[in-house]
């Protein structure tokens, strides 16, 4: 089987999908296609597979998208894969249309976090139309989790069967790598204080405005670690950014290739996003034995169970978030350890990486067989 995996940017391959192409390459021939970027060489070296460059613009850009579709069509005509699988919205649009035009028989797109549910007006209509077009061109539609599947059905995006692989997510977690005893904690200015940690792009849709406001309202000694780069495509507001840069108990680390020391240093992960598909960091924090405060949204509410391995709060609700953060600070160390142990046990049981990869390969075999390949 010849399989082409496509992501919009190489960072997805270098972080979330790291090791997955190399695993699959043991059983079939893998080629990865992604945009040029600083992480491209990292992907080539780590995965040991061919990596082709097709520029794809993350924003809405009709002319650039047409150029990307044409270049992807050229690449697929040359590669002649049996199966093509795209992740992330722009890669889905470009790849599914190009693969359809190139006559690729099995065309799979995975929907991760959907953008249209939190959009309004004309932008929402455009995003819905794009997602419907992706589904029309795909032969198999894979939602990252049951919540994403429910949104696709509820909004009439496609009538095709929706296939969630395993228990959801697109990669699983290496529970041998992400475990509490694998590293030393990250040293930060608030070391010794109760520490909250956020991991992700510093993006307004991640709920950073509510997180920073809630944190600054807390009484008692605490610290906040923010792990991730600023996202220029959906930047946080200036007031929030000023707080991040000036507050003595907030430390922004920027992007960390290894987030384990930051997770080790914290008492609880906080992810107050407005939307997610199936957030990897919730799984990674759980594997590190950390409870999670997360928004009650897709993905998060498929992993986090109140008072078992964390807590769910309504999205965009600053007061509820602050109240929950204060409550967690009041818990005894034994109570937090119990929730952390529960968190790791759940990840090991449902989301272990090797088990997920085997299910993914079986999925490829099944869809290829259905197509007579």
C-alpha cells in the first residue's frame, strides 16, 4: 500500500504526529507532504520517509489555495498513491480536491478542531461551505472524536458515515515517554508556589483572556506557566498580552519541544479553550499524572470527568474558571495526587499510542480492501 500523509504545516508532523509515519512505514510505503517551514528537516530526519513540500496558506486565500491545489495535484499524479490522508482544515481542502482530480481511490480527511461553530455571519457560511466541499471530495471522513462527529452531523456537513478511530484523538500518547518519573521539573520564577500550566498556541480562541484574568484574581501564592508561541493568525488582545508580559507571577516560556518539564512543574493543567477537536495536551498531562481544568467542549469532555481526573467549566466563563482554580488550590496534596493517578490510569487504558497506531493501520487496511486495493 502506498500512503500519502498531508498536513498544512510541518509542526504537526514534528509534534503531534511525531513517530507515526515511521511506524506506518514498517508496513506500507509512506510519503509525507507539507508546507516549507523550520521544522521540515526535523521531520525528514526523525521519520525516515520521503517528505515533499507543497506550500499551503493557513488563512483564507483563494488564489494561493488554487496554486496549492495545482501543485498538490502534480505531486499526487507523480506519486500515484493508493491512499491519501489529510489532517487540518487547509490541508483537507487542498488535498481532497487535488486527490479527487488526480483519481486517488481512497481519500481520507480527519477533522480536528472545527472552526465554524465559534464563527458568525459570512465567515461561518464560508467555513461551512469549505467543510462540506472537503467531505464531498473525500471517500472517508474521520472526526477526531465523538464531539466533532456530533457537530458535523448537527450542522449537515456530510451524510457520509463518520468513523472515529479508537477512542478518539489522532495520535495517542506514548505513556512511557509521558510519565511522572522521566524528567526534572522546569525551574521558573514561581517555583515552590501552586503552579497552573497552559500548553498551546497563544491564541485568542484558547481562552487566554479568561485564564489570565481568572489567575490575576486569585488569592494566595500561585504561578502561571504559559507554554507556546504567540499565534499571529488569531492573536490575543493587547490587554491580555500586556498582562502576560508584565505580571511577575506569569511566565511565558515560548515553544518547548519537550513539554514534560513544564507539566512536571505544575500542579494542574488549565485549558480554557472555546473550541478543540481532541486536545493532545490533556492526554499528555494526564499521562504525567496531572489533573486538568478544561472547558466543557469537544474532546476535553470526552477525557475529563468531574472530580475523577479533573474538572470541566463552561467556555468563556471567567468567574467559573476562577472559582474552579481557587477550589483546586484549596485541595490537599493527597486529593490532587488521587486525581492525578486517576488521570494517568485513564490515559493508559484508553489512549496509549502503540494501541492507537495499530488501530489506525487496521483502518487503512480495511478502507484499502473496500476499494479493492
